[in-house]
C-alpha cells in the first residue's frame, strides 16, 4: 500500500471490518475461484442474464463539485475559487476549466448535480455511495451491525462470468467499503495492484508457468503438473468439502488457458496511439485495462484514484496532474467505448463520497460537504449532454430534482439487471433489502 494517497481519516480497524473478508488488499484468485465454486455447489443463485458491465471510477476523499462539473462563476471569490468555467459541447452548460476534454465530449454523458446526503465523514460517506445504504448505527447494548455489500460484490453474487474470469475486479486497491461483507469473500474483488504502465506489469495468479507459455508441456499429465504448481491451485484447492479438486482445478485451468482472459490482462496488445490517448500514467492505463476486462465479460470493475480530500492547497493540487489525468483518461474511456460500439452495454460512473464546502478555508482548501455533489454517468442507455438537477446559485445545497444515494443505487442496479428490492440474508440469516426506499433517477432512463 506504499505510495497510495490517503484521505484525512486514514485507514483504521473499522475500514478492514467494513471491507469484509477480502480486507483492503483483496483475496487471491486461488481463494476466490474455490469459494465461488463452493457457492455454486451449494446452490447460490445466479439470477441476472443482463449483459451490462460497469466501470466505477472512485475519486477517494470527495472531489469538489465547484472545481469539476458545477462551477459557480458568479459567486463571490471566496466561493467560486481560482478557476474559470468553460463552455461544454452543449450550449449553456459549463464545467471547470480543469476539464476541457470532458467538456468537449459532454454529448456522450450525463452529470447529476443534485445527489445529496448527510453522511459527512469519509467512512460513512464511502459506505453510503459504495453500497446505497447509510452506515448502520447500533442501537442498544450488544446490538448487531450489518454493513451492506458493495455494488461490485452484489453484481458478483448475481453474475456468471465466462473464461474463468473474476466477476469483480478492483485496481489498484479496494475502497474502504468496496468489499462483500456478509455475502462472503468469494464476492470480494480480485485486486490488480501493479501499475499497468510499467514494463514489469504482471497480474498476480494469472501468469502462465514457463513450460506452458513456451509450449514445452508435452502431455496432459505434464500440463496438469505445471498448473498444480500455481499458487491459485496449491494454496486452497479442495479445502472446502463442497468443492472437488477437479471442479476447482477446472476453473483455474479455464483462466490460465483462456486466450480471451490472457489477452484481456495483457495491456501491451493495445496500439501505442490508444495507450497515449488514455494518458501514459498508472490511472489512464488502469482505465484502459478496465475497458479490456469488461470486453471479455467482467461485469464490474472499480478503478480507485485517491488524493481528493483537499482540505489544504486545493488549487495548487488541481494545478498538478491529478485533474488532467482524470480529464484525459475518462474522456478517452468514454470516447473509446463509443467508437468501439460498446458504450451501450458499458456503464461508466465517476464519483467520490461527497462534495466540498462552499467557502474556501484558511488553508486554501475546502472541507467535507455532503449536501451537494456531482456524479458523471455514461453508457448503458444513459442520455448524453444532459445535466440532471441543480444546486443553488452559490452551490451550497442541491435544490432541484434532489436525489439520494439510494436513488443512485436503485438506478445502478436496474441498469445492471438486478432488482433493487431483492432481499438478501446476512450471516445471522436476517433479511436485508438491497436498497431501501430508492427511486429511479428517471432522467437516466429517457
């Protein structure tokens, strides 16, 4: 985890608990394959035949709505900040000047400016926007607290995936509330921690043994002996009596011998001009990897990008490359999907846990502000060039077509073919509704 940017709350014991059995580092593919096989053997349902995939880009810390997609050029200087607003491809709509490429491609996506909630700290806000459920509060002595599973884990629970691929991938780490919780570690994300822009980039548990890679395995016996040495096989195979070794082995075999899977992980197959378009940096190349994974059937990929908790020197931070990386990478992703004809079945989401305070503080930053935030949404039939909702003239509060995180979750699950009123059962067999009192963001279904 060295080098990863943290927000002001850091990472504490509760974060590991909320993330679920996968913890912040995820689990090995060996464990995941075995547990998914056990789950299938015990009759856990795969209920959705929907083919929509999702790439969720998580800007951890809470990006400012003023400096992204909801500038307030007519507000006093202590509110509007240092940056100018610029016109987008849609007349009358302006973004911050730090996002010129997204402004030009606005005809391909929607921005919801009116999502609001009251969970004004990182842990609670993260849970709310990553699950669609507010952080549970225990009532009374010894009360049980049940944290909801993340969107990716719920999609994993509902989807079967071809080529032995994982159903839920997160790169380069998991958001603090990005885990499976009571759904179990078989629905934790497979974490791709390495930098895809590095020449030494490798995906753990997916590399082929040398004798397979160069064709030196002469027989099925030799092939199996080579595969048996992989950590995914030797770590956990046949530990669960519900899964036979052959069943578990077959899933690992599917992955390492699948041409589609191997090519998806190998980003070097991309033309150099495409890689340049996304930005030759770790974030841009992770977006490109996410596109490749969704194209071979991975239904949910989270791309984590920390460093958006700008309590201090916000404008200096934005003048560095983080805003430019998002502008370049996300606009390239959406345009690339559109040009390849896959935007219609690939939803792209860009958000953090909340917005930032209207008034700039004494440290030239903005603090936590959950009463107004902007969310970018594209693909899966979401109209382009649309602003949904609004904040007041100074950006303090969402005041038009106000939506809650439950509404965002309801819309996300509906796009993914999952009934948001589905009732799951936690580890104590208590019924837990997937989303409570959520409504569709109707403008996303026009």
